């Protein structure tokens, strides 16, 4: 597959298991012992001998040296059949140590620099314990006569035995300096920019925006995958994430990081489009559910599954083995496979399929003062860039307001809204989309809605994006923004009366993506809830668009429920009843929908009969197959659907009696 290398590189970088798995048991039954030892030691040396470790350098070199000596020893051994029980026991213990050595070296090679620095005390402790275990093993090894070691090998083993563990104080010095920056932010002051540059750029050698983003991403994954069981705590790690983000914007132009991301995304999109646009790649399918993975995660065996499916496999069904390999899971935590998630999202964009990927937000973490101050410093840089006309700064604000919810208030306080407002009419499609998405994210916080609507008067430019935005996605985000703003009752009328609002929402409902259609449904429903908007919704095509959307499987259930709400008002019921396709659309949902969808469909039909008058009732009752579908729901529907079916049957019966008279 053309994208194998991209997927592998990302999973290799992120697949650092939890340190608890370091003590995982190893099964040695029915294993040719010396052959396994030799291959394991050779694998370790081939994988890690040439690796330049960022931290724990002295410990990793010492450990690799130990493995090298044992690899030589294994090459000069007598046949396994001649070994006495003591030697066999020693070699089984050696296998465990090699297994743990490989794990620890891989952990140090593939983790981020900041994470290794934060974990320095724990890692040093593991290296120390492992060194003691090797020394203990050598105490037993050397006197064993059946090993038949020659003098050169025995001398190397003895020299190895004489080595002592020595802490690498440089790592601890760097760790203390990193925490000193956190302390400065915690005390309300921003560290000297030159000192930050020297530490991150020179000492840690994090020298480009992409590396900073990868550091941030790695730390975020630790928060997601480890939950509350973290040292340092999630709040402290979150503080370092915010500081690292600040340093990135302090040292580099915003264009640097964004351009790299855009180029990478474009290249991968082209690979996907050229490679497998016609069929769903098997690597995108969860082997448990056999569906496209929305939230792929890696388990301890290295296999990837959809989070929902593997969670149900482990936690609800009580299984403790890998579905594919049958191996026992030594660690039940998951690591997000962001590379694969990104590829599935891009593939869906290329093919036009819906992909309900999870929101990229961190678990709720207590916000320390250090995080707040670091975010303020970051936002000051971004808003300055906005003020000087940087359209790309809006993209960074969009990401921050989506993933770091605590920044929403800070962004407003930093004065970003007026600059975002001006970008809503930009002729740059990316800038316009980023601006409207940023305002949408800000509008999620109730306190910001009045600032957006009143103080900064953003309704008119948001409407401009909805009506004539440069991309459909921008129009869809504008629809979502109007939905959140219309949750304030006093704004519903102003939004509905804005020129072209309802008509534009109807167009998004007809022509948008699945996500856009849902946002349009939510917005139209919210606007209907103001009595002064009833007639506007009817005249300007809102009701017709909703009825037409009954044929859209992805939104049919929601639409049926909204129509049921509208039908509680006489004007709504009569207007809906006049639509030619409404009854057939609801009947189709009763026939083919999910249980909840069937329930909503029959409830709406009943409501139309109740409030729509004789004409609407007759139209419903005379529909072919109504009686059959109603009887079916009486037998198989939800409890509420059964009650509605009984009531609708009574309406039909009453209508028949009136007709006979």
C-alpha cells in the first residue's frame, strides 16, 4: 500500500507502551532457549546500536554494551543439551532481562524528548534495577562450569560484571530547568525568550515547527491514554504542552508550521486519490465490527481496532486477549493511531463518504496558572499576527479553540473577534473557513455569544458566509454558528429575519455534507422555537427543506423529530401536511428506519393528525400500507412507538366511521 510508510512512521513514534508493561511476564514454554536468546540479542543490537538517544545516553549505551557481551557469550556456548539445570535457569532469566532491555530501549528511542525528560527519574530507576538484575545474573553465571567459556569471553563477562551503574546527571539538570520555566509561568511571569530559545532549540535540539507539534501531540496522547494515572500529573503535563506551544510560536513564523502541514496533507491526499479511491482499504476496516474505523487505537500487541469495538471486547465482554492474534493483553490501555485516523478521514473526503471522527479534544484537565499564563502569551502572539493581516493565524486560533477549550475566554479577552470578523469576508477560502470556524468555537461558550452578536456585530458577516461563502464547508460552519447563537432566545428572531438566512439553511440541508445537513437541521429547529418565526419558516422554504430531508438516511430521524415539534402548532401541522412527500417520507422511515426512527415517524404522523385538521388527517389515514406498518409497530416497536401506534389506530378507525356516515 502506498501509505504504509506514513502509517508505520506515525505508529512507530507513538507506540510507546506504558511503563507498567515493563514487568510483563514472558512465556518460555516449548522455546528453543539458546536460539531464542541469540536471535533476541541480535535483534536488540541491530535495532538500537546505531540509535542516537536524546536522553538516558549513558544508561542506554551501558545496556547495549551488556547485550553485546551476552551476544558474544551465546556464540561460544556448548550445545544446549549439555547445559546443567543451573545454566538453563540462568538463561531463562537472561531471556527475561533481554525482553525488558528491548522494551526499555524501544521506549527511549521512540518517545518524545519532553516526555523522556519528564520521565527521567522513573527511567533511571528502571535502568538501575535492570543493571542490578544483570549483575545478580552474572554472579550466578560465572561459576557455572558447564558453560565451557573460553578465556576471552570469560574476561569480557568479568569486565562487564565490574561495571557500576552511574546516574546521568545532565538529564536531571535539564529536567530541573524545564520545571523552572513552569514555575515562572505559575508565578505570573513569562520566562526570558532568549533562555527559552536556548533551552528548546540548543539543549533539546527541537529545531523546527513540525518537531514542536509532534512533541505537543505526543504529550497530549499520554494524557488521553493514561487517564489520571500519570506522573507528573495531567495538569503539569498540560502546562508543558502550553509552554511548548508558546515557544513554537515565539521562535517560528506561523507560516512555517502550517505550510508543512498543508504540504503533507496534500501529498497524502494525492497518494490516497491515486491509490485506492474506488474501494475501501482493508487496513481501514476494524476486524471486530468489519466497519470503517472512526477512532482507531493501538493495543499492547500492536494491532489496531476501532476504539468502540475493542472497548466492548475488553470491558463489556470481559475478554483479555487480542482478537486477531489471540495473545494475552499485558496492558489494557489504548494508544490513538492518529496516522490511520488521519488517513481514513482524508480517504472519506476524497471519496465523499461520511466519517464521524471523534473530536480532537483533550480530557478535562485542571487548568493551572502556568497553563493560563502560557496560553495568554501564545494568544498575544497570534492576535498580533491577526492584527498585521496574517490569515494563517486564524487557522491556529481555530485549532486552539477546538482542542483547548480553556483558551476561548482568553482569545476573546485578547481582542481576536474584530480581526476574525474582518476575515469572514476574505477572498481566501482557507482564511474565511478558519475565521468562521474560530467564531463557531468561541460561540460554544455561552458568555461569548453576546459579544459576538452585540458588541462586535458579527451576524451580518456570518450571514454573508452562509449565503455566499467560498466553500460549502464554510457555509456549513456558518450554519452551525447560527445554531449556537440562536440558543439565546432573544437572538432567534434577529437571525431568522436576516436576509437569506432560512433560504441558505435550506440549501445547506439539500446540498451539504452529512455534517452540514445535521447543522442545518439543528439551526432550523432552533429558529422555529420563536413564535414570531413560524410564518417565516413556512414562507421561506424551511419547512419544505425539512420535509425533503426525510429522504436523507443520515438525518431522517432528527428531521422526523423536528417535524413532530413543528406539528404541535396548527400552522406547522397544516404547512407540513400540505407537503406532498411528507407522509410517504415518514412511512418509509417506519418501514426501514431504526427502532427510534420508527418511533419518531409514527409520533409525527399522529401529531399531524391531531393538530393538522381533517384534510391532513384524511391524507395520512388514506395512505396505503399505513395499517400494516402500524400493526407491525404494535408488535415490534419500542414502548412509546406502541403507544403511538394504538393512538394512530384509533384515529384511523374514527376517520373510517365518519366516512361511512
